[in-house]
C-alpha cells in the first residue's frame, strides 16, 4: 500500500468521488514533499492599474442573465458569533436573513430577464439540513428542492501530525474530518455533476461569492464586461487599506505574466515589509469570482480533473475544543488562487461597497442600523448619506455573541463616524449617534442610554 491508500479508502467509504480524492492526493503529496509554497518578492511584480467597475458601461446584461448561475458559498456556521446553525440564517432585519436576501435577488433578476436565473448553494454537511428547511417557504418559487439549489461541499480527512496517517478519534468520529476550503468549489462542481448539468442547460457563466458578503450581488454590467472579454476567470478586487495590510494581495508572476494571489503564509519573513506595503501591492481579493464554465471544464480536462491550486497547511488539534487532543494537519485550498491556473485571467477593481462581509457582531450592529438600507430586490447598501463609508464600530467582549445584541439595541448610525461601546449598556428607542461617540459603563449593572442625540464625546 502507498502512503495515500489509507486516505483513499476512508474517503471512498464516506462517498467521496474521483475529483475530491484527486485534489486531496495532490495536496497530501505536497505535504510529504514539505512544500513551503513561498512566493519570493523578487519573483513577482505589483499588479498594475486595473479596469474599474464603476467606470464600465451601464449595459444591463439582461440577455446574459439566463446564461448565468449565482453560486453562494454557504458551508459556514457562525460559531465565532455563537451561532449553532448556518450563518446565512442570521437575521439582517426582523424576519429577513441572508438567505432570504439571496432568494429576493435571484427572483428580481429572473423578473428583469424573463429567464430562470439559477441560485446554487454550496452547502456543507453542517448547513444543508437547516438551509433546505428554511427554503421550504419558497416552494412555489422553485427553491425548496435540494436537487435544484444545492451542491454539497466535500470533506477531507484530518492528518495525524506525527504519523501523517488518517487521524483516529473514536470519541467523536466526525472530528476526523474537516472542510477542504472554498477551493473545493471546483472539485465539487465536477464531482456533483453540476458543471456538466449547467453547461447542458445553456449556462455559460457563474458568479461566485461568500454568503455572508452582502455587497456581492450579480451586477449585470460586470457580467456583460466579463462575457465580452472572453476571459476564462475574473476576480473582483478592491484597494487595500492599513487595516488590510496583513491580508493577501494580488500580484503578477514575472516568469509568465500571470496574475496570482500571495497570502502571508506564502511570504518569507525577509519580504514581510514589502508584503504589507499597500502602496506597492494595492489590491486584495474580495472572494467574488466570475467563471466561464466552458473554459473551466477545458482547464480541468487539461489538468487531469484537478486544478493545481497551492496547498494551505493548517495545524490544529483533532478536537478543536480540546487543546490536549492530538495535533493534526488540515489541508485546504483557496478558491481565488485559481487565478494563476488560467491563461488570460482578469481582475477588476470594484468599490469597497461590494465587499461587505459580516464577520463580527459589530458588523451586524452596523448592518441592522439605518446606516444601511434593504431594497425590495434584496440588495443591501449603505445609505447615500454615508458616501460609501460604513460606520466604524467597536464593541467590548460582552458583545461577542449574537444573542448579546438583543439587550444592546440598535441606535441610529446614519450620521455616525465611529461608535465604541465598553461595558453593559442598552440603547433605548430614539438614540441617535453622530460623529465619534463612545459609551462606557464600568459597573456590573446594565446602563440604559435614553433617547436623544449623542454627538462627538464619551457618555
């Protein structure tokens, strides 16, 4: 038996097909070779000026909508915010969650184009049941059937860090598995049969984004630009700020002129200052991608069914809640790194408004406030008075979990520049925050903030 055989037996027994097995084998062999994946600074050049989304012709792209599928990465649980279920079921407004907005957006595009624009959710084993249960309310609109809306994310074995064999954890066998990262999009499309099915239905393009990025909506002008370009792949990027300097950036490989992504894990210590130079490396990936499905299939065929994406090695414990449990490696791949696999791949600079992920309870407070508006077509956007800039919100540790926001309340933030909350407070109805404001309570008893305008100060 080869070193990989035990992994293949385990994956086949769990129902994994050829595509995810091939990808995991590629990554496992990279692990055995102790590949670092480092991208030296002198091997790349900064990405040059890119086309700007807000300067594109305002073409409606309506004739292309029927040839396009909206793919949402919906495999995540909001555990970081104390949720037990899919993050996409998190309420944005009373009675409206992320998933409801996705459906509204899709229905609006169907009405606009007169065609059946598809919505496809890449669910995980953790999110499938709850997501499909919620979609039952949209049975008449055709979203209740799993066979029409769901593509299952694969799962891969965790690797014992000491033996490099499949880890065994009889106390909780589910902990022997982990998600393979959002780069699993490509093997999942192949293994599920969805890639061939979409092509057979005349679908040529896919718009892919994270389900928690409420700024990522299908823009017909971007669709028209992508289709006209003939490119196989297009990535939406936006300008890095000081807050983004530790995140990955877009660059161009000198050896072949192809665009690539470089993450901090792929940067040598000696190159770290240049990596964080946001004036040199100006763009980061929003994880919103456009795919030409015909050219994706051709590239997969050329790469023997598995795009050669860089392997990401994460060292954790088999039970993430038990730091004394055995150390494991979790091998992942990133969806956006596929940009280097396609000759002629593009990047387009989009406004920051198209990158509005909800990662923390502070993001959620802003989203639930009057700084944002939710349109009838499911679009969520900053109110015009904000001039494209969201309020800067900081909450103390008492508000890490979503449930804590019920007692906090939501003030008016339409004229707020920054809001800082320290300690237990409750915003009563009619609280208006303007400018830079901090609320502090150093007592154990919750402090009520009465209705009124609070402007530029600490209260």
